[in-house]
C-alpha cells in the first residue's frame, strides 16, 4: 500500500499479508524476492576506460588539433619534408589533455556504489516465527525486522513497535536532531494531502541509523522503490551538462576553425589567380599552392592553447586544494567564478552539526541545574577525546557541564546512579536517582518544560531555598521558555526531588511527582563563526546565498537571519507550501525566497532548476545523500569532505576538505582569477596568431615569403607558450570580488576583448612588417619588391621580422597582466612571468645565433644595429598599449 504512515500498523501488516509475531514464511519470502527483486540499488553501467579516454577527444579544439597534425604529416610527406616535430608535439598535447580529463573524472561512477555501502549488510528478521540474521539484500516487503541502537535501517519500514527509539535521518532529511519514533498513524494537517519525509515519525528509511532505544518494523519498500532508491534513480537520470568554460572554448574552436579554413581558401585563391597562366605548363604549382595554404593554416592554429588552458586549470586545482577545496573536474574550476546563486544545506554546512547549549534560564542555583542536566543523561564524557559520546541532545548537556568544570577531578563519579525511569516519548521525561557525596539521595528529572513544570509543586530560588510554586512563577518560567523557543532554541527543563533513603520503586509513577523546578537550558545547532563574514563577502561579489534545509522553518529563519541570508520570515517557505506552487509559478516567484525548510530531495532539484531557468549559474552545497541529485544537477556541486557522505563527494564537482562555507567563497575568488587569467592567455595567444596570419597574408598578396611554417610553429609552441603559462599564474586583481558575476552566456570575446585582440594583432603586424622591410633595407641599401618576390633579398628581413615577432610577444605578455590597468600600476610582480620571458628570450637568441639551428630555420647573423632595431620595434608595443589602455579606461568610465 502507498503512504503507510497514514495507516495504522495493523492495516499495514494486513496489506502486506504479514504477522508481527511470526513474520513471513520462507516460501512467501522467496516468492516475493522473485517478484520485487533483491533489496539493493541498481548499478549504473560503467563506461570503459578506453571509451572515457576517447570521449575526452570529442572536444572541437582537440579534434582540430588532431586534423592539423594529420594534414601536417600528409602535406609534409607529399613534399618530401614531413614535419614530424609538429605532429609529435600536437599529438602529445592531445594525449596529455585526455589523460588529465580521465583522471579527474574517473570516480564519478562511485556514487551508486557508495549508496549501496550505506545499506546494512545484515539484518535481524523474523521468518517462520524465528529470529534469523539474513543479508539485507534478501529482505522483501512484509518482512518483520528488529532494530536497536547502532543498527542501520535496511529498507523503508513502517514501525509497529518503538521503545524510545530515535533514528538519525540527517543524511536524508537534513534534520540535525535524531527523530523520536512512534507507532501511531500520522494525521494530515487541514488542507494538506501528504506529510514531509522528516515528519513521518512512524517510518524509518534505508540509509538512516538507530541511535537510541529499539523497535520493530515491517518492510514497506525495498531496493529502488525506497527513498534512497529514488535518489539513486535521480543520480542516474540527471543530465550531464557542459560547464561555461567548455561552452566558450567550443565557441572559440568554431571561430578558429572557420578562420583557418578561410585563410586556406583565400591564400589558395590568390596564388591561383596570380599564377593562373602558368598552371598549364606547371601543374605541380596547384599542389604547391595548396600545400602553402594548408601549412600556413596549421601554423596559424594556436597549438598551445588547449595545453596551456589545461595546465592553468590544473595549477588552479592544486592551488585550491591547498586552500581546502578539492576539485574533481578541472573544467568546473572556472564555473565558480560566474556563480550567481549558492544553494546551501544548513546542517553541517552553515551550522556545526553539533547541538550546543547556548542559554540558561535558572530559578535555582546554576551549578545544580547543570549537574541535574548532565547526570540525567545517558551520554558519557570522554576526557581523552575532550567531548561526550551519545545521543546529540544529551551530548550537548554533558558538554555544557564539562565546559563549566563539572567533570574536572572525577567529580561526576561522586554521584553514582542508583535508580532511573528511562525516557519515554509518552511522558517526554527522564529521571535518575543518584547518591550524593554526603550520602543522601537526589532525584534529577529532565524533559519538556511544559510536562516537567506540570509535575512541580515547588520552585528553587538562586540561594537554594525552596518555596511553593505559584501561578506567577509558572507564567514567568513559561515566558522564558517561549522567548527561547522564539529564538529557535530547543528547550529542556530540570527539576529535583530529595529522598531520605534510596527509593525502592523507581517507576515514573513513583518518582515523577512533587518535583522542585530548577531551570531551563536552550540549545541549538550553532552557526559556524566564519560563515556570516563569508556570506557578507558573497553578497558584495553579487552572489545570492539560499538556505535549503530539512529543519523546522522557525529554526531555519532564525539562523538565516543571524547569518544575513534573509531579513524576515516572509522570505521563507516550507516544502509542503512549495508543493502547492506549479513549476511555472515557482520560476517567477523563486527570487522571493531565500530560505526553504522541511524540504525533500525533489524540492532541492526544483529549486536548482527554477534558478537555472532564469539563466543563473547555480552552486549547490550539501553533505547528505538527499543533496546528491541537486548537487549533480547544479552547475557546480559542492560536497562536504568531513561530514559528507561518499555519495555526495563522488557526485560533487568540488569537495570542501574542511567543511568550511568560507572555503566556497575562497574558491569563487580563485575561480574568477582563473577565468580572468584564461582570458588573458587567449587574448595574448590570439593577438600573436592574428599578427602571424596578417603578416603572411600581406606577404602573399605582395608575392614574397616572410615566414616559413616551421618558424611560426616555433613561436606558437615555444616563444608564446611559456609566457602564456606564466600569465595563467597571475595573482587576482584587487577588485575581483567587488565585481558582479559575469554572465554565463557571454562569449570568450565579451566586454570588448575581440576588439582588443584585433587591435593588438594589427599593431604587432605593423611592427613585424616594418622590421622586415628595415631588414631588407639593411641588407640591400634599398627596397625592391621584384627582388623580394624572387626571394633573393629577404633573408635578413626574415630574420629581423622573426626577432621582432618573438620579442614583441615577450614584451606584450607584460601588457597582458591586466586588460585595462597600466602595467606600471600593478602592485605585485609576477616572478613566473619574468622567468618565462627570460626563457623565451634565451630560446629566441639560441635559435637565431646557434649556427646549426639558424641554418635549419633559415636565419642569418644580423649586424648589431639591425638587432637593436628589431628589438626596439618590438618594445614599442608597451607604450602603444599603455596609450590604448588609457583611452579604453576613459571610454568605459563614461559608458
């Protein structure tokens, strides 16, 4: 039957054709096992390693590089001069990139395996009237299971007997406090047709843990039909989406592909038109012309771009890991930089996931109240660990007493327990009788303020004196209780009773009457101290934090207000209220809410989807199994490394090693820095490639040769790549966390970067062509186009142009430290950039001056004045860019 929690235990047993005393027969259980299948989660089919490797090569930029390598090999072989260095370098880049991708994403299929590990391996089951220990996978609907403290719940069950049983369900519901279970049917509130998962107190679910008491339950659902199974199904069906960086690089790949093809066609057409009359007598000229065009196209591709971006991301991953943020998918690093919404689980993420007493309201002596709370508890103080062990609420009381010095010097041992009335959900109290160091007997009772106060006939004053309870004192105590409850505190009361001798009868009826009221303790799962400043910084950076929790709405709102997430309760909504809103209406109203309470897993996914439908980049943080589907669906999923389940960590794009919300904001800053640096790298490399293309294009139109493909390849892979890598290590600019998040739909060239690239490429082209013609003039004393076309007077010009192009890139990399700020205003030096520039300079000198290499590359030795002129022309890129930046700053300031 569906919604077992609304029916009585007897009706559920009848519907399952089961018996609480004898359970199912072995024959019936076997039949149902065949009908419903084993009680385990379906396993997702694993992608073979070889397939994952080749999937990494599906990136358009990678495909373009592979094609470029193939064309280079084919054309070189036809011409008798295969460019094997080009082929080897490109293929090496492709293989390394693919291997890194596979290593980063290899653990994604572990999510379901971790889910299965959370299920109990063995269960105590009644079959044929006998208690048996069976594999949990063999359980079927109708089985009677026995549960006690420490057991994992093996399936979704309807509780038919509960002896003070409490179950930890935080992984499923987000509720930080264990839930006390009962057997009564749940009564629907007026106007509702269902009950949130966290309020189904007569149910227990696969993956939760019994922490107190014991109980018996009948299995209602197994395997993929359980709540855990629904989460597993959501994980397998969640759509895998590209990150913004992947989308932008794909766009860039498309642009470069079109550009390269255009270059090939234009240059091929120009050469054919110029030599059209010679084609009949020299048909090989067509092939030669085609090869020139293709070779130029291969050299025009920024071969180092994919490798540099991959390495920059990898370095970012390493840096973030040192700041406690473990990145599982490199391409997801920059996604943090454009995050606009952070949907955060409360328990364990914004709070400490540790109940803590933060307030006392006492009528009697404070030390007596603290002692009563600590001793009327089954939690134990562990002096070696420095904390208590047991049920979270009782641990909070014991920790509170320890903080106030009660356990120093073995003080607690002086009050041995000699009798008790255990906690019962019906009376909501617990009482113990202890023998004091003076040899007297004291009874301590703790429980809900209303029930404890109802058993009190006296009240203790601060000096220890006792007077009769009056209506005025009751009102005062209940007003204090209400005030603490309004602060989202969980409140417990303490009372005492003196006994002349050890009680013979320790039943609740005998002990819990004529009590003397002592005081109240208010506790809460407190906020992490570093979260509020982190949220303030997030808001300044244009990021909106949203709290999503399974906790009660009053508690959620109180904590959210303290942290600065919301201003009042009007910005909060419960899961049951959300159920009444259609998806279309919710997409319109989602901006009204900053706090979601009593939610279920499907609610979290709806929240993420609603924000994404508004074109927002959404991050989802969490630690429980219930967070996994929405974490996977979000643009960036953030799991908790300490308190998080394996499921969450394996699904997440990023794992916080310290469970610190502030680490997310650090990661956002790092993500923005990385994306900024990648854009700087792209601008730097493409401006160089545009200069190469334009220089060769102009030379082709005129009819002379300025660069050979091998010379361009040297610049692309050697001279450019080292400074580009160093740019990727640039520190974040000062205003990076004061900017609004960038729009994820913005292209790589957004914000005028396309204009910057073209301008820089044209300026570099002018400088390179000027250097070429100056070199020709130095060589011949005049410039003759006819001689240049014949190729008899351009060796010195080619050498000077190569030096200028190489050196202008070395100088230009310093301009690229900031797109708009002056080079001379940067507060810190980039030591990596200085080292890269020096290395590029040394390599340029070596290839020009080392005779065997100079001959191989077609260079000649230059006179000193020609060398100085080539370097001087290259240096002009710095003052030109300073003027350009100043103009652009003025223009953008006025916009």
